C-alpha cells in the first residue's frame, strides 16, 4: 500500500506511533543489506529516497531524522534493517506492476561524492526493476 506525504500516515510514524498497515517489502541484495547495516550503525536509522531529479535508478540514503518528504512523495516500501524506501511522485506510477530491489555498486573513483551517506564509504545504491512476472525491466549500471 502506498502512502503519500502529507496524508497523516508519515507524521504518526515519525512520532513513534504504530501504523495500522504493512509496507510493501523491497528486496535487497546481501551486499546492500550489509551496507544498510553499516550505515545504520554509523548514522542511526536511514531512509532510501528516489527524488524527482534522480535518474530513476540511484536512490539517495539520508538520516531518517533529516528526511523530509515533499508533497506527493510516496512511501513505497521497506527494505532490510527497517529502512523505509520513499520515491518522488513521478516514479511511483505503475508501481503495482513492478518489483523493485536494492543493490549496491562500487562508486567509481571519478564519480563525485554526493550527500548520499553510502558514497563516503565508496558505494552507491542502485535499483533493479522487475515486472511482477519476474522479467528484468531495468537495472542500474
């Protein structure tokens, strides 16, 4: 079930009250789970977010305490280590027909570091997008 920012669902969750729904599970590779575990140990709870200006394959990782969803952003699911996965309004169209999984890649040395927490560790998160039938649609390079 998708929940839009500003719907009241997010505010209750941030204040520690239990929500009355289950989020869609977002699969993670073993490497992505290890990086999420490391980031949670270093920074506290983190959030993966696919902002409107993203390429559609490279989410950013932010401290949960610093994340502020924009109007229309969608809580698309939850990954390993209870990490919420949010995406901008333009990406969630057709989400019911696809499965998204999170992987991690080495950050090329010439790629500039970003505000995303994993880049300081030499990594970047990448999405794999599959049709519900299992067919790979897109994969970040």
